[in-house]
């Protein structure tokens, strides 16, 4: 494996352990796709540094165990309207009433 990739892989792994973040959050910070970060953490890190790999797996296992909770929180936030959004919708003439099979927000 090339040296520049091993440095990046270790840097991502250390960031993930330090911040206990998700693959998606790491990908956003490093400007990579989540598929790339996932491949680095699950496949390539094992060959670069096995001890670091074990620590990362602990963080990822935890994230996997609580993802159903995070998903529920995200959904709740998505569908909870803030008061200013409701006022803006009313000002534009959108009432939130059903029209046929469609709901206008």
C-alpha cells in the first residue's frame, strides 16, 4: 500500500476514535465519500495498524448499536416544524390542509 494512503487512513482512524463520530461524519470532515471511508476503516486499516483497527471497530460497533435511536431522532427533527417556518408558510398562503391525496406544508 502506498505511504500517502496509510497516513490518511491512520489520520481518519484517529479522528474517528477521538470524536467517536460516524463514518458519514468522518467522510464529510475529510471530503471523501462514505464508501471510501468505510473501505479504509473496515478493510485497509486492518493491514496498516491492527491495534488502531480494533479501537475503530469498537466505535463503529457502538454506532451500529445505536443507529436506530439516531434515526428516530433525525426523523423527529425532520418533521418538527419551527414556529417561524409555520408563519412563513402561512404568509405564502400555504395552510397545510389536504387537497386530494397530497398534503401541502
